[in-house]
């Protein structure tokens, strides 16, 4: 089985404060996934090998930040917070619908899985996530499409759940499947020694086995509420320590997702236990 994560930075105009889809990328990536299925043989049951997780980008981070979802708050602030939760949930659901429509237009049998309808967290970490339904959809040959969302939280009442944590949880706990590939498409070539968007001398790290491999730890953008690249690596290192490796690739570059899905060599950072 393959788990493919599509970053919000790729599918949306992430730095925008308005919810905006990057249709050029979305259409191209849907084509790449379609071509992967064709390459595998269109009549085969290969569809049951793929789960897509996507980020929220400019559909999630601006409302989540505006309402400070995931921060503790006073009782009298709850009415306002609830509206923020609903706004964020609605917005990321809209992005998921747009993505599923595009996948469907390429005859990819996607099925939308909404985290806020059945996943909860405890201090921002998943404490309840029943994977049975996802396993059943896979059995029937569907491609589950799940995404970063807002959820109920045992301590904070409401919290943001990143696509990266969802990916980590599925990869760790979906015991009925053998995971062949975990691919994360983002808007840079992989993990660098420093944020490559801010530092010209940042160097790509081909194998990442510790946060210490990164010289300067800094957040992604001003509006990322889920920890950006650092949050991503922390999740992936948990998997690496279990012996499950993942690749971070540049999904803004044409053909990289298609090649990675076909298990071909592509420029990437491998998140691994072994140096
Ligand atoms: P996505 O939305 O694709 O999941 P993020 O925006 O959360 O991705 O993270 C990718 C961003 O992280 C890049 O655009 C880059 O600017 C930033 N970043 C910060 N530090 C690093 C680093 N050491 N290596 C790579 N990218 C980094």
C-alpha cells in the first residue's frame, strides 16, 4: 500500500489569506495519479493500494489562526471559538470536495473521509481513530481521501489535527496492510539544513534521521498552525523509529509524484532510522 500526502502548500496558495486552490497543480497531480493507475493496468485492483492525505493550506490555516484554535481559552469565549471551529471545518471540507471532484474527473474512485466526524484528540494527539472503515474502503478498491481538519479535544475542547499526524497514525496503526511507500509532496525539494525559502545557502539533506540534522529549526510561514516542515519531520521520525521510511519530494515539479508512486528514484529527503 502507498500513502500519498499532498501538502496544502502545493494544492492551495498557502501564503494567501483567502482560500484559493492552485488548480494548475491540482489538475496536474490528479493526472499523475491517473497515469499511475494506467501504468499499473486499469483493470487491476491496484486502487486498493492508495490512501491520499491532504493538507489544508489557505483553506485551514487562516481561520484556525484567526480563532486561535488549539489554544486554551476562557469559558465565555466558547461561543466565538465554536464559530471558528465551524468555519474552519466548513472551509477544509470545501477544499476536500474540490480535490475529490478533480480526482473523480480522472476516474479515480476516491472516497472522502472527514476527520472531524469521527476522530478526537487529547492535547492535540489522536486518542480515538477507528481505522476499520478505511480498511473496508480499501478492501472494496476505493481510494480514501482524508485531510487536515479541526477535531474535538479532551483537554482543549477543540484542536487542529494536521494531515501529517493523520498520515503517521494510519501508517503506524493500519495493521492489515503492508506499507510499501510513504510519499509526502511539498513545495520544496525535501528537508534542508535551513528553510530554503529564507536562506540561499540551505543544503538538501538526503537522509534525515534526527531533528539535529537540521541546523536552523524555524516555522514555515506566519500562518502555519501545524508546525510546518518541523512538525512534519517529527511525525515522520516516529515512523522511522518503527522502521517505516518516508520520502519528502517536491510536488511542484512535474512528474515527481508519478515517478515516486511507481517507486522510481526521485530527488528527495528520505526520513529513516539509519544514517
Ligand atoms: P505542506 O503544506 O506542503 O505540508 P509546509 O508548508 O507545512 O508544507 O512545509 C513546507 C515548508 O517548510 C517549505 O515551504 C519551507 O519554506 C519550510 N521549511 C522550513 N524549514 C525547512 C527546512 N529545514 N527544510 C525544508 N523546508 C523548510
